[in-house]
C-alpha cells in the first residue's frame, strides 16, 4: 500500500515536471517567433499613430547577430548583467522591465530608449514569451 502511494506521488511529480518543461518550450518557441517576426508583434514609432509594417517591427532587424545590427545584442548576458546604458546608472532587465521597455520605451534605470525603438502593443503573454526566449540565449 505504501509503495503504491509512493509511485503515485512520483508519477505526479514527473507529470508536473513534464508539464513545466513543455510550458517553457512553448514560451521559448513563441518568443523566438515574436523576435524573428514569424509571429506579429504590432508596433509604432513614438510620436506616430500609424502602425509599422510587421516586417519593419521585427526585433531581429535591429537586435539580431550580424554586421548590420544597429541595436544592442539581446541575450541573457546583456540583459541580466548590470550595465550603464545611454549614460544612465547600471541596471539589469527582468521580464517586467523588458515589457516596460517594449511598451513605453523606458529602460530599468528610467532612461528613455532611442526614438528608433518601436513601441510595441505587447500582451503580457508576449512579454513572457520574449523574456523566456531572450533570457536563455
């Protein structure tokens, strides 16, 4: 009887662990799709009412690896290491502050991002997905 209960508990824990792994894989996949533009993330430029074309608002356009990158590389190391950005004090990103930067154009140290950075209409799920993807790069 005790052995059966132990197996049930172990199977329950394995089931929860499998669910958590599947959820992380989903968020990471969705975040990559948003980053690369495979999934749309509506955006506009500050001071403009018209939305940007989806192709122009892809994160990878400015933050991807390559010689034509005009924004900082986005990775776990660059986001979660204290750095002074645009003359502000050292700061680190987390999911909440990444979402604020996307939506409002303000970094964790309250420094305004460049006007070239689009302002995104990002749902909470979009922020979670992007953070999950970027923080594991």
